[in-house]
C-alpha cells in the first residue's frame, strides 16, 4: 500500500501555497502522489500545475475535477498539458459533485450522472489518444448539431502530442452503481468514508480487476488525546452527513446509512439542517470515526493501517494539514 497526500482545497482565508508546501514535504518523505480538490473556491488545476513545477518526482492528481465545470474536450486538453509539463506525473480524478453544486454553482442540470460520466470519460480518452473527436450521445454532441448550431462545426483532434495516451483516470464514486461504473471504465477509484471492515458489504468490490487502484481519502489526526481527535473530526463528518444536500438528496448521508447508521443519519441531518451543528457533530458515533479515520498516537494509527491493506486499498490518501502526521504515516508505511 502506497501513500498519497490528499490536500483538499484551500479553506477560506488561507492560501493554496500552504498546501503546496505540504506537498513538497510529502515528496521529501517519499509519498507517491499529491491530490488537489475543488468545490466553489480555489480550483484544482492551478494548484496542481504549481506543485508540478516545484517538485520532481511526486505524482500530481485531481481529486476531483468537477465534470460539470469543464467540457470533456477541455478536460482532455488539461490532462494532456499537465501530463506534459509534469513529465508524465498527472493522475486525472473526476467526479460529478452533487446537484446542489452542479445546478447551484455551474448552472448545469443534474440529469443522469452515471450516463453522463460514461460519455465524458469516453470523450476524454479519445482526446488523449488524439482521435478525431466525434460523439453524438444523450449528454454530449460533438460537433454540436442541436438548436442554434451554425453547421460550421467539424470534428477535430488534439493538436498537442500527449506524453501518454493513457493518463490514468480515477472516479470519485459513492453509490453502488457509480462504484461499479468506476470498475468498468476507469483505472482507479477514490472512495470517501471508506470503512475497511464493511467496504465489501457496501460497495461492489468484487468487480475490481487486477491493476485497478483503490485510493481512499482518510483523515488523519495525530494526537495523544483520542477523544479530542475524534471530536475534531466529528464536525467534518456532521457537515457532510448533515449539511451536504437536502433531506431527500445527500449521498454522504445515504452512504452513512448503508453502513448501518440509519437512525443516526436522520438525527444528524435533522439537527444540522435545523441549525444545530454542534449537536449534529455530537451525534456522530465514536465507532464510525474510529472506523473511517486514523486518530490517536502513532502506535494506535499503525495498528489500524493493516485493515485498509486487507480491504484492498492500494494507496492511502492521507488527509491532514499536520506535517507531523505526514511524517508519522511515512515512518509507518514507507
């Protein structure tokens, strides 16, 4: 099991340069990869380009580029460019995000995310192969032939010559059908809330094939006071389980319930959406935090790592802003 550094995105009032410095430290420690995210703040591409320019070996990955935020052809160009500039170190992580972001930020219809993702990946791969891109599907029409079309569009192929025609593509998937799609069309999967003991019950992992990468993002809190470490993470989990979406549409809440926390999922969501965020955090079970995160002193974290290996994780994406935690994981794994 390799180590990656999951940077996430810069928090309000902070600079992405702080994440870049941590990625540089991860490279010095021997980490395999560093991954930047985006929501509706700092974008991932700019951060990854900066990291690639200031490092030499560590791979740079997007976790994730938002599918509704870019046309597939644009993502193909971006992947080819980042891979060229980094000397073949780019890993392309993609995801649809949720309907609140898709419609509320990007102004795109939520539609059918599975079918849209399948078409999107197909087009991106065609771009990277330098095929002449012509695709007429339910979600993407290239060249465009719909209402308002001039009729002047013609099939094109990428002018640049990619360093690799097969840039690895990862999908961030949560539901059983979307995870199965990742196994079908992608090279890797970036799960969130990955509980090793229950992963094979909750996700269709039997469909994973040889060479397929499973790279869960796992929060790490290096601390002697385990209870305090759990409490720090409960605010994060309450935000996602309770606040990321509406009562009828919250994929994190649904995953939490599939793990067996149906009652707690409803309670956390009700409290959070009613403005009682502290109470929602307090309702997150200790055993859930212990199962999906690495919390405590170095020895306790080390004891927990084997469960992720046995569950099929090929690369652990360490989510932390603490250089000491990065070093501790490197000492335990590398």
